[in-house]
C-alpha cells in the first residue's frame, strides 16, 4: 500500500477519518506511523491528499486529512479483454488497476469457455477490492469502470463506440507481421487508446474482421507466445510507454519552440 | 503448451521418442493428436523440430522427431533481480522464461528479507520445471541460466562482469526523472542488455551507487509504482520491445542501403 484510499463517505467535510480495518493495521504495523506523521491518502475517484496521524490505538487510527483541489485524470488507456480463465482473472484485476486503465470491457469470444462467466470474480463485490488494491499500489484514485458483455457482436457493433470512444484502437495479434505498439498509437498526446486482448487461443477470423471494421489495427510483441495474463501486463506496459513517449515528444516540441522564440526576441 | 520440450537424453539418434507424463496427456487431451499428425517439438537448450505422432495409447504417446540444424540463440537480455517474496518468485519463474532471459542472477539486497533465501523455490529441482513451462508457452528451447548470490557487493564487484558481460546496463528506478527504456538500450542490434530490478522497497543508496559504478543507468516507467512481479514483466516487455526496435532499424537501414545500391547500378 503506497497510498491509503478512502471511500467518498469516509472523508467528511472536516477531513477527520477514523479507520479500523486493514488500512489501520497497515498504518500501525507496516508504516509504523505515530501521531503527527503524514501519510499519503486519497479518495476513490476523488483527489489525492495528505493525512496527519492524530491517534493510533489497537482499535483504530485517526487521521486529519487535507485533499488537493483537483482530481487525477483517468488513464488514457481502455482495455477490451476476452474473459480469461478465473485463475488468470483473479491475478489480473489488481495488476490492471495498477498499470492504469480507465475502462475494462470484458467480453465473450468463440474461444472463451462458457463457464468462465460463472465465476464470482465478475461480480463488483469481488473485483472492486482487488482494483482498489492495485490503485493503492500505484498511487492512483481512479477506479477502472468495468462492464461484462456476453455477446461480442452486439458489444462491438452497438456499445463499443459509446464505451470506448478512443480514436486509436489496437488489437494484440501474436506474430512477426504485426506492427510494434510504439508505432501504432499515433502522435497526438491526448488521444485515448483502446487495446483489445483476445482469449488464450486468439480471436477467430470473424472477431478479428469485426474489430478491424471498427478501426482496430493489429499490433504485436515479436515471435514469443505469452500466457494471457503475462501478455496483458506486457501489452499495457508497452501502450503506457508509447503514451508517455507521445507526451514527452510534445513537451520537447514545446521547449524547442520556446527556445526558438527566445532566439528571435533576444 | 505451444511446444513439447524434450530432455536431451529423451531424443535418441533415430528421433523416436516415447512420452508417458504430462506431455503425453497434453498431446492426447488438449491437442487431441492422432497418428500421422505433426506437432511442434524441441530439445532443451537444443534445436526446435517437428514430431510426427506414431502411436497414441492410454499409457504413452510416441513421436518420430526431426530437428532443425541450428539451435535458437539465447535471448539478448539478462536479469539481475533482488530475491522477491517466495509467493512472487513462484509466479515469476515461468513468466521470466516465457518473456525471454538468457540469465537470471538472483541477489540479496538490504531490503530483501533474510528468510526469502530459505524457500525451496531457489532450488533447481523446483524452479527448473517452472522455467520449462514458460519455454513451452513461448516456443523457446533455451533454459535461462540461474545463479543465487547472498552477497550483493561480492556479486557486483567480482562476479557480475563475468556472468553478465552486457555492454548496455540499466537499472529500474521508479520516478519521473529516469530515462525511458526505449532510449537507454543503444542502437547496436546485437548488444546484450542487463536489466537490474530491485526489491519491493527499492535498492538503497549504496546499492544504487555500486550499480552505477558498474555502468548501470537508471530507467523508469513513469510515475506509477508497480508490484515487483508486475514491474518485472512490464520492464522485460519494454526491454524486449526496444531490442526488437533496434533490430528492425538495422533491417530498415539494410533495405535502404540495398535500394540505394540498386540505384547506383541499375
């Protein structure tokens, strides 16, 4: 936990917060915080801030919190993911939130086994704590929006443009021929990116064609075939890196323009 | 299993192989292979090849194998990793082998807890099957070389140059100031890359300085703090992508040079 996250109703107007659960135990036993010490706090889908410890007892930890004026922007990346095996899904939730996705669209596909939809890991009561765990790791407050879709075609034809209005759309495709991610996210720093990741056996031809018809361009990571959770983490890391590079390029251009300007008017 | 891997002594001179373990079960139940069907095979640290199924019974599967003349080159990436918690280490072995590392150098560090060294997961009998699982996933035959070091200083000062003679050396460092990986692996396509990944709480100042004195340059992935297994997968994905980009740039240069040449001598 690199950040203590609070539900919106836990942080009252005066900033006084009393914790009695695992967060209190973490502050006591891992951070070993004492009265007067400041720790990082945040409100779920709200601002980051600082909490000054005002009391530590065996039952509770109390904090006096002050929050920033602005709320962090959600990540620029959305994920369209064919529902993986429950064992893989369990491992993925916290990692997806930590890597940073604004939206997770879980979908059926031909090679998704029907019983994958039966798991309790698709219920908010089970996955939300895992998402929050990932946010506390990554120091973010923005909880990914999750939707689950049992009909791939209906999702892609009718719902996807509303859920993921990303201009840049890429679909992971193993093989040497697909373009690298770094060359597929465009150059506009603020463009959202939607990444589609298929089931363990890949999308079938119909699914690939339907995604292509909605603007999804194939991208790859070289010849090695990765397990779907490894692939998901690797792909999101590459997308985020490409997005950061776009932003760095803009910052660099802005600096260059500034220097040119100062040359004209010395 | 995208590849059936054989121990060197299982593949005799005539290429006849008889399998009775989990690989036979996989060929029977997952691949549903029948006589005459070809499947991908490989010899550990040896060549890839093709196995024609000659018999399938409840007890055994027999294959007639033919192997390529050359052995795949080991990956260009070595990993120096502070020993993680056993739970994390268990998850990492197969993923590291799948992503592709020639050598895994596990080391102590100040923030590695002493009891992390007590796990059976540091014994070859326990980790080798997990590495092989990762290779079977990624279709590679080269088993990462693993060594375990309890003294960081002795490792870095006396052994590292022999173990990892990589010219490009980078150390993961969370934070905005570190350079992106894509700009830190140089441009020479064949240069090996050594990546150092610290413990959950990071390297201490002494460790960072010692690594810097041996040529390790800090690299980062932006502001988000990741769990060490997520970070390891993400970092290796970025290093491999940068290495592939170097190779693609060479191929591009070679093509351009060829075109220029044909222009001169039409």
